[in-house]
């Protein structure tokens, strides 16, 4: 949706996870993905200044969020609870879900969403919920991945796989290097992306992490 190279996104996601584990001494093992809250502002920033401007906004947002982390480490998190009580954080998380609902319904315009394949969508959701409730530890953390695998297998058995996507999968290289882009900093892109910090601080980042 953002148009970022997947290999590059996964590379930095993995790098961020490794740094997180080193900083926390592996006391809080977790995989760091990106929040869905970034999608809309990144697309808007790219429309005006390209991928470089979007990356610049993300870099600034990351730096500010790191400062927020330092403040929380030194002063605690009670000030976040005071500024953003549960009624605020709940509304933010709900808005993220509502904004993403059309994507799930239409399948990103590919005709593979809930509307086109309701059975697969329901079984995928059930697999995710069952995995989250039944399993503990590492397997529970893989609920989204396991749900996708179940949905894919059901689609394969019922003959509902997207043939165009399968063609792309067959043609894809087994190994690929990330494509690096140089960020450029513009005030408009920073203003568009920086409010995401409020969503992440409110807990929306955890709800939207992939």
C-alpha cells in the first residue's frame, strides 16, 4: 500500500528487532513491525515529495518517539495515562480499525477481500483467534502468520487463489537485497507523519503492529 520495497521494509524491521532485543537485554522478546497508523500519512507524503520525503518524515518521527521513550524511562508512563486515558486510547485504536476496514472488505482493490471471499476471510479470522486463545508463548505470537497460512491453504484447496499473484510468486527471486533510498526532509512531510507519535504513544502502535 505504501509502495515501499518489501525486502527493505523487512530488513529494517529485523534490524530494529535485533536492536530492541539488545537494548532490553532480551527481557521483552518481541518482533517489531510497523504500525498501520503510518499508512495514510506516508502515502500523503509520497504524493507530494516521493519516497524520500516520506522516509524523512519517518526518520523524524522515529527520533521524536525515541525521545518519548527516554522520558518514559526516566519519569515513568503515568503522564501518558493522564494525557491519554483509556477512553482516548480506545477511540484511537477503534479509528485505526475503522480506517482499515475498507481495505479488508475490498482486498486492496484486488477482489480478494471479505466481499469476494467471505468463507476464506472467516476461516482466516477464526484461525487467528483460536491460535491466540489456545496457544501460549511463541506460537501465540505467530497467530497472524498461522492465520494467513490457514487462509492460503483453504484458498488453494477450494481453487480460489489469485493466479496473477501465484505467477508473481513463482517468478520472484529466492534471495533479494534491500533497495536503499536517501531520505529528504521537508516540513510538509514531517507535519504529516509526526502526529503518528500520538497514536503510537496511545497504544495504537501495538494494536497495529504486523
